[in-house]
């Protein structure tokens, strides 16, 4: 299954965890969780306004707590009102099942 579709399904189901860093960025940027949810695209193309068309980039990163490498996904999306939001996250998977999309970073995009 396509990674972006997996992320979309987790977001639609509100199976999203926000790290302390993401929560701090959301507060500092005067955003809300709902705006972050809006900025990550829905699973169907019929919904207008949710239009992050793809994963901007995938990164390999080392988890600071476990030391293990993990894949992080950067998505630049728009809210219904056209607000650019940058998110970075990973899919938390247990025993072959996607459990949560973990948002590590969520802030206004500075790339316009």
C-alpha cells in the first residue's frame, strides 16, 4: 500500500500522536490540532481543500531514545483556508499493523 494512503487513513481515523516538540511548535505558531489534521491530505480526491499532493520527502533518522534508524515523512500541505503547514512524522507499526501516525514536527511552512 502507498505510504501516503497509509498516513491519510491514520489521520482520518485520528490515530495520531503528537510529540512534545510538535505540541510546542503548534502552540508557538498559534495553530491547532484540527489545522494540522486539515493540512494532511484526505484519502479521497473528491474532498476539496485538502491538497498535500504527495510526501515532500522521506528521511532516514536515528531515534534519540532507541538509537534505531527510522523513516520520517515530510508533508507540506494546505488547510481549507490556504494556510501552509509543514509536518514531519513517522508511522508507528506493531506486528505488521499501522497503529499511529506520530507527528514529530508541525508548524507553519516558511516555503512559499
